[in-house]
C-alpha cells in the first residue's frame, strides 16, 4: 500500500485543533503550509494529500498526465486542488468544511490506463468521486466507468461537448468551459471580425481525436446559428503530439484562407505556433485559438513577440478579470508554486470547490442522489467570473456555465517569464454561450440513432482533397 506523502496534519484536521477564528487570522500562509507539505517525490506513482483515510469524509480519485508534453496540466491541477482545500477551510463556517482525501495518479493520456486507475480508485480506495482528466478521449472512457459504477465524475480540464450532450449521464459533471462555450464565443468574435474586414475563407486545424473533431462541429454549428457566411478552405487533422507541422502549414498557405482556427493545445499548439510564425503564415491569415490558445505556457513561449493577426482565449486568464478573487487565486498559486498558473489550475480548483460545496449542502453522509441534486444548479464564485456574475452548473447538461473573454497578444511584463499577455478584450456573456435546447435534443437523439436527427459527418482528413463548401 502506498505510503502517505508528508507528515504535516492536513489543513482540515488542523482546523479542529485551533480556537475558533484562529485559522482565518493566520491567513493563507498557514492554510497552504498544511497541504503543500504533501507534495510528491519525483517519480512517485501515487500522490496523496488532504485528509488521512481514517478521518476523511470522502476520497476523490483524480487522473492527470504527470509526464511528457501535458505534464504541466497535471502539476498545475494538483496545485489548484490544494488551493481549493485551503479556501474551503477558510471560507466555510467552522466545522462545516468536508474532509477530503485526494489521490492523484498518472493516466499517461491513455484511456486503458485511466480506466484501470478509475476502477482501482473505486474498488480499492472506495472513492466517492472521480475527477480530473485532460484528454477528452480519455475522459470518455472514465465517464463510462462513472456511469457503470454510479460514481460521480467531476471533469476539470477535457472539453469535448460530447460528454455533456450526446454522452450525458447523471453522474458526470464538468467544471471548466467546454468546446461549445469556447466555439460559441469564437463564432461571435468571427462574426464581428467579418463586419470589420470582410473575411471569407476559413480553414480549421485540430488534433485528430474526439476533442478536435467536436471543436470543429461546435464552431460550425455556432457559425451557422448566427448566420455567418463563409467559404470553407478545408480541414487538417494532425495526430496528437505531432512533432512537425511543416507539411500542414504548407497546405494552409496553399489554401489561402483569411482566417485559420485551431484547436491544437498545450505543447502541440506551442510547436505549431512557432512554426507558423517562422513560415509567415500569420502575415497572410489571422490565426485564432478560442479554447486553449491563451494558456500561460503559450504566452511565455512567445518571448517578446506580439504578432499581429493572433487572436486567443483560454478557460482562465491570469490578467482577466481584474477582480480581487482572480488576483488572489493567481497570487496564491504563485506563492505556492513560484510561477503563474496555466488554466488547468483553475479547472481543478473549481472541481474540488464544487465537491466541497455540494457535500456541505447535502451533508457529509449524503448519498449519490443527494449529491447530484446539490451539484445541479450549484453556484460557485470562481476566479474567472467577471464582476456581477457567478458561475453555475446547468442542471440539463451538468456543464458549468461561464463567460468567455477573447483577446489580442500585447506586450506585458507583469507575469514573468512571459513578456506578452492578452489585452483588448472582447467579453461574451455566459447566457449567450449555451447550446440551445433544440440542438441538445437533436444531438442526443442523433447519438441514439433516432431517424430524422443526424450528426455532421466527420470532415475529410486531407485539406488538399477537400472542395470548398458553398457559401451559407
């Protein structure tokens, strides 16, 4: 049995030993000290922090990549969860914060590995919640385990809207923006841009798995729903973790689009962006990444470059909104980790906050039905919420409903080592970014094979062989 990491009592246990109000007075330093001491040793297969098994109200089994290109998402998610534990303990009334034991294992971005880990969390560790997962393809496999074993899954990073629409089930919830949210915002941005510069030709490049294809479908449906007319220059589908995008960029240059939208993410987008900049692609077309492009690791990779024609967004921004809650989150993360967070941190933070709040509402001994009821419609004030708005979970889809800000890359040295950040924001209301009820019904019916409700076919794999779509 893996040894527990660290010797410091977890924060929630520590609260019981202090007089009322003492923890609030001591502030974040004490709160973070309790959870930070549980940091894993390099190469350790399992990470464990929070409450010890004997006193935990619930065990949360989380899966993230902890090595390779996507490892930063796992590391930042762990830190975000630690901040959530600290904030739950200081924000909730004394004695009401649930004692959460959090386990993390490396899913290696593989569905088979994640499925095995999830089953072990449930059978061996008696996990009441599954959480995390970066890859949408992996998340689908874990979601099936959640459905079959009737264990609540809290998704914190993966974004394919399929999980909350076609593959919806009562035990799955997502606490970060999905592809529909991002692409609905992107479609509105492109509509506004078209009014300014009359762009006509659109190309799309995304990873060749569920997330990439669903991102395109969500963008296509969102553009159609608001009446944007365009010529489709084509689609490109590189494999996940592709090391060389030279051939794809050459095909994009040959297709001569006015706008290129990409759903590449993480290290893949960084590699693509560097090669696109050196090839001159951004001098000939506007490049947009509406879901993951403004992740902090991307901005830090640009050095002093603030290229024109680059439009980005992400699921959390370190410099938007300029609210006390967001500044505190970013500052707390930096104090804990010595660097600024990627968006994965806030997603994981939101996931643990949601579990804690639901258990507070439903009770520490609540059954699954009571917890599901507490999660449906749950309101959570989160770092990414603009003034006057509070995120909430849609009872019909179990998707968190949030606003989205899209910006341009500008010089900014306030977040070292990045020398650029986003600015000139365009903000889209959360209420405008939800899938219409009719679309949800149609996609769910299509997934069940009901006659008369169909899903768009998968786009052609080769840009060179795809004919331009008619204007619509």
